[in-house]
């Protein structure tokens, strides 16, 4: 379907995408990385078929970007004009309104199809060394259509990504994506990072089990990437923090008031929501 | 070491303790449960050797209680006088100052050794049906000495619990325990329960991965038990909620101010704490 795929950025996400495409499709994979040694490593270990020079960009039918938000915008604004007319471009940045705002018109101008993308998978590690051909197995792949994309392109992408091992594809607007991600992913990282800051954490050994481990796991994050993602989605995320603080305050008030009935209701509502929503 | 063990309360914790002792030691296990049908079920499936009548209480060398906080206090105040002088009593309630305040003097009066206990293991289910002989494998067992316990009793308990498969035993004061548990366990349940209340949770399907799952897992809790535990440890828990709200507000301010440098520092500090503390 996509004979030649160009992947720009061969870190955890781009590297995993390259390995997945090599393992599960017949597509030829071209790889580009700012630090050339990483591209050479990817070539040596078979993650890609060739290192992409600018002259090769126009051979790509599908371009997948695995860079940080601003770097993705910068790279695409510079390189879109060098690409084949009608090719399909998907980024993998965890915020979407910011990307669409910067790329939609440029894609129209360059005669390429830009679709926002976000694979719902990751690891607490960065870089090609940690990339896996199985990282996306069963995961959800989100696509955000833009004015530069067509129904046919979206259907091609959905079929191709399902063939890579994704468990489902979801279409939504950039705004829907950013509000949901503020809650399901960004807030989780903020809460985890805030949680670990209690002075009690210094001596938790011997006093902790699964719940502490779960609540603090994603505090181990890449702060350079996440601070950029958070600020690209500042208001939706700040509103989710407002929301969780508001609810925490309800529990705190009931606890300080010794109000068993109210506290039981608050906890029951939470349990019932979790059971209903999964 | 403890020839006969009496277990009062055959739910998830008491049932698991009975099954573990039967599987790993030669101790005879007597079981008591308020609803007699549960004790009969435990007898039928081999979790206990006999149902404990009051006449049998005095045969127990070790008494382990698997009841809720107030129920544990009530049961022990009523039944301690019927027990063998010099026997050892351990409860499994997740708060300790409340227990010691109510039981220490009564144990001295009855001539028995009361030690506060808290096995750091659990499941998101309740009842004998979910109890497991492996629930405590590798877990930490916390002991809180009281004026009624001796060094020899504590050493016996530590050796016996290690023989059950616990990974370590920890000794601390009731106050140390309650402050740590407010953070490692109780706060995790409050945060998880508050987290799931965002309106965005209603439509998270397709937009969530591991971090959402981790942050909301323990929202599925037994609100009758946890509301009682929270109110038995109200001020330490309320202070931990104060603490996490204070930190959440720091992230929120940096995000609303668009302050990339401050946000990066906040996230880096969290990552470094997680890496250092585990």
C-alpha cells in the first residue's frame, strides 16, 4: 500500500515504528536522524533499509515523524516542499491542536496529505536502544484528519496501521484528542510527579506495596519532552489539574470533618465510576 | 513455634493467612467468623482445621485478627480475657495508633502479648473466595511493639512470619507506621478515587494506555473498609492530601504561566526522586 516509508527521528517511537514496519510489511523503510550515528546504527541492525538523504525524500509514499513537537513542526515546514505530491504524512506527537495549527496550511500548500497521529504506547525509556518491534501491539492509534487529508487517505492509514499490529484506530478532532490526553496521560504524569514529592517518600521502603508503585511509576519521565508537551496543551491540562484538586479537596474536607457518611459516598462514587468505565 | 493458631475473621486477609499457615507450617489452625457459613466453608475446603468455639480460644498460642478496625477492637476487648495467659495476639488492621490506644492496656490486664501488625499485601476483592495461600509471598510484614509485648515475642513473630513467605519484616512505632501508610497506601486510594472523577473519564476508551490504568486501579476499593481506615488516621492522611495538592498547584502555576524552565525543574526533581527512592 505504501511502498516506501520515510521515518524521521529514530528514537523510541520512530525506531519502534521502523522495526514494526520492517517486521510486518513489505514496505521499504528509509530512516533519517539528526545525529547520523543513530541512523547508521539503525541501518546496521536492520531497523531501516537505507539512510534517507534529501534526494530520497521524494520517493516516500508515507512519511512518519518521531520528533518532539516543535522539532516536528520545524522539520516538516522545511522538508514538506521536497516531498512527492500526494504523499501522506503522519506525526507521532502527543498533542494535536498545536500540530494542526502549524502544519495544515503548509501541507495544503505543498500538495501533501497531513494527518495528525498519536500511537497510545510508550516506555519509561528513550532512544533507539529501547525501541521494540512489538511496542504498538494491541495499542490504540489515534488519527486526526485535517483539511489536507481525504477519506481515502484515512482509510489507507487505518488499514496499514492495523496491519502493523495496532489493536484499534480512532478518529477524532484535535480538540477532542487534546482534552482526552490531558486527562488520560498528561495528568497522570503530573500527579505521579507531585505524589513522589511527599517527605514521607524518603523512607517508604518496607511500607509500600502495589498502590504506591502504581501511583509513582510514571514520575520517571523525560522532563525535556513532557514539559514541551504540557505547554503545547497548557489550558486543557491546567483544567484537569483544577478538577483533580477540586475532588481531592472534597475527600480532605470529609476526612477532617470525620464525616464517615460523606466519605463513604465519595469513595463509592469513585469505585462505581471505575467499575463502569474500566 | 506456635502449635495452635486462632484466626478471627476469615475474609481476604484472614482467609489468606489461614491458607498460608496450613500450607507452610505444622501449626493447627482454628478459625472463627461472625457469619458461621464462612467458617464452615473454610473448614470444608481445608483452609482451617477446626471452627473455633469460645472453649477453644484458650488453646491458641497465636491469635491473628482479620477484621475491620473497630470490629477488631471490639472482638479483642471481649475475648482477650478468655485466652491463654502469655499467648501472642497480632491484628492486621491498616492503622496502628488507633489499635494500640484501644488494646495495649487491655492486653496487659489480660496477661497476653499484643503486637500491632500490618501485612503489606492485598487485592481489589474481598472475602474468603478471593483469599490465596500466596497473597503474602515476598511482601513486607510490619510489627508495632507495645508495652504488652517482649523482645522474645517479637523475634518469634518475625521468624514465624518469614517462614510464611513474607519477604521482610519491619518494626516501627504506631506513629511512624500511620504517617508512612497515609502516604504509601491511603493517599494512593484517595488520589485514584479523585482522578477517576474527571468528566473526561466518561469517554477515555481508545485514548488511554498504561498511565491511566495505573493511576485509577485502586479506585476500585471497598468503601466501607477504607472510610473507616481513613477516619482512624484522619490527620496524617489529610496532611498528605495537603502535600500533594501543594505540589500539584506548583505544576499548575508553571503550566498556566508557560514557564518551561520551572516546569522542567519540577518534573526533573520528581524523576530524580523516583529514580533514587524506587
